[in-house]
């Protein structure tokens, strides 16, 4: 690998996307309950595994990273140059600088990500909603920690407590600590409590389908039962698993939408019915008295222009079983069927990052539904171990979230995509190493932005 070419391409991409921005002071959230560990002071020695999260200030981080990679003190010119870049370049991540040093040293470095905070407190300050708008967020629960699918530390762009070692904050009942995995009801307990603190009205589990059969929604029901007044629960029906060989014959045989009765039966029995049968009815999020569902298009259900009859039949099945028709927000892709406007209650677009206003808006049937994706960093997922490429999108800071929160205040519902997708980097939940423009952001930084917008 030609290091000069790689570094040159990375720097060109970073500078092209850079803006000299000041990190927002918002989101610091009242009492300073999170306490940073003391600043790194050494020792200066080569490390077999390089800790990306050593050093709080940009200067201290550069010195810590250089010492671990090269085994010697960083020249002051190197410290000044890279510390300045960290303070002004929103595309430059700590892990990128570590990898640059490793390439310079000719090393294939193994990395770790220690926790820069001394504590991990419960967040229980009372929340009083003043805004008209309800806010919900899609929550992923496909994590198999430690070390399993979608829980690699290099795969994630930031890190939640409990990914590589059990955390007391994820304990539940008689279990004093746990991992960041939905097999553990403590995972749901922590996310439910944090979502409530953040001012959310509901969470929307991203259900692929096989996860229902693995019992990971039953643990959600356990956590809901243990909470006195939890946030409500909606359903995000993610159709990606259909047609995939990984999940067995049932999922590999995707329903044929040209046969609406059979397709509706299979889709309904696979997710809608078992999900709402397992989540206690008192915990459903309701819009105008109707349970709330997002129906996603992953280009797996075909022919897409025959989808309306299938959705219509699924709503009828739901009403027969539960006595109420669901409120279904349908991915705009399904509107290739000209009959879909007569079936869907609203519509959405998953990735809104290219929309001019930063979110998409739908007014159907008198309902105002906004959807927004406000962060992005999928570098570790898309090309592991590499530096960001020129075409990679990197949105690490709060600016887009602040804009969306300000401009959607008139909506009936705002759905954020997502609460905690660590691989795509769209999450706003409690993470311990949010770092932006040369400083650590508090683990609840983005949560506080949402909270503050709902308390005004």
C-alpha cells in the first residue's frame, strides 16, 4: 500500500468536507453527572493493542496515540498540526488519526476503545413535555455482545456500555450487570429509561422477523412490565430479512405480492401478529387510538407495484385479531402501486440526508408525520479497517439534529432514524465516546438536545 497516496486521498476528502465549526454548547444538560477521567500523562511506550480513547484534549490524545504506536514522544509539530485539525475538521475521527500513525509506522494495529468517563449514572431527572409534537425513534436490537454479530468494536463508530464487558447499567432483576444484547432484559430497561429521560414518547423496535422467534421481544415485554410508566412501543417492520439464506427456508421464500391473500397471511403471521401479541397492549404507542407501524421497503417484496392489496389485507387481519386497525406509515417506494394512497395512512423515506430540509414530511388524512436521519458514520461497517473515502458521508455533530428539531415543531409526530444503530452511525442514545471537533461530548449529549426541544 502506498501510504502517501492513501494519506493524500484521505486529507483531500477531509478538507473538501470540512467546515470550521464550533461544537454546540447545547445538550450539556443540567448537573454534570458524567465525570471525565483524568487527563492522560503517559507512560510513553509502544502498545500491543492501541487504545483509541486515551487522552481527552486533542493535544493529549495525539501524544497518547503517537506514544502507543511509535513507542516515543510525539514531536511538538505533529501535536500542533493534528490537534489543530481535530478542533476544526468535522470529518477527522480519532480512529483515523490512529490508523494514519499505524500506517506511518508500518504496523497493522489492533485497537481497543476504553471508557473515558469515570461513571455511568442512571438518568432520572423528571421530564415535562410542553411541545405538541410526539417524538419517537427506531431502536435496533440485533446486537449479540460480546463479540457476536453487529457487536464488533471496530465495526461500531461509537460504543455503548456493555459491548465488550458486562455493565452494571444493563443489570436487571437479580442480575447485577449485563451485556448490550436484547437477550438481556437489562438492555431494554436501560434504553427505555434513557428514552424517557430524552423526552421520547415512543421507541420503535426494528423487527427483522427471526429476532421475534429468538425471544428478543419477550425480554422487551419483561422490561416494560418492570417499569412504572415506560415510553410506548411501536413497530418498524424491516423487510430486509426476506429472501436471505441466513435465516432458514421460511425467510428465504419471500412472499409474492402478486398473490395478495397468501402474501398478506405470511407477512402478518411473521411479524405483526407475534409482535403485538408479545408487547403488552397498555404499552402500545397509539396515534388517534391506533397502534403505530412503519412498513419499510428493502426491495425484497415484489412486485412492488402490487403492494397495496397486500397491506390492505394485513390491516384487516390486524383488526380482526386485535379489534383495532393499525396506523400504517408506508415507505414511499411502495407508492409505485397507484392504489397505495388509498391504503396507507402516511408515508416516509428512510434516508433523509439528501433532502433539502434534512427531513421528509407527509400530510395524509390530516396527519402530519415527519421522518429524519440526523447522523451518519458507516465507515467501520462498510470498509473495515480503512480510512474514510472521498465519497463517504460523515455527520458526527449536532447541527442537523438541532435543525430538524427546530423545524419540525409543528408536526404531529417526528420519527428519528435511529436511536442506536452503531454500525450506520445514526444513533443518538447513550454512548461513551462521542468525540467532535476536539472534545468529548457527554454520553447523553444528543439525548439532551431532544429533551430540551420537547420541554420548550
